[in-house]
């Protein structure tokens, strides 16, 4: 986990919520520093999204919808050409 971020900090939420399986697969295969798999509810923080990092979060129970109610994919704005 690299900490809490908001979309305004150079990243943009790119799609609807990811399913737990999509989040796990994206996190496991992600080699792009411009793409972040984000989780709401990590560490009892129900308001903010936290970046997930495979090396730290591979044992996360992605299907625990009470502890981890939402996953998203964020892309760095400069990577998609947004100012």
C-alpha cells in the first residue's frame, strides 16, 4: 500500500468499479507505473481510496466486500493526455 490519493493528484478514475477478480488480475499483472489499482475501505478508511501494490497486498481478501467495498483503476493524466 502506497497511501491515500485523490483523483485530483495527477490521476483520473477511468471506469466503473472493478470486480474483485478484475482488481486482483489487474494488480497482479500491472507493470505500468501510470496505472493504479485503488481500493476504498482499506485500513478502515471508508471515504478515501488507497493504492494497492501486489508485493504488499497479494494476500488481500479481494472478495471481502464488507472490508473492501470498491476497487477502481486510475490512470495518470499525462499518460492519457489530460492536463
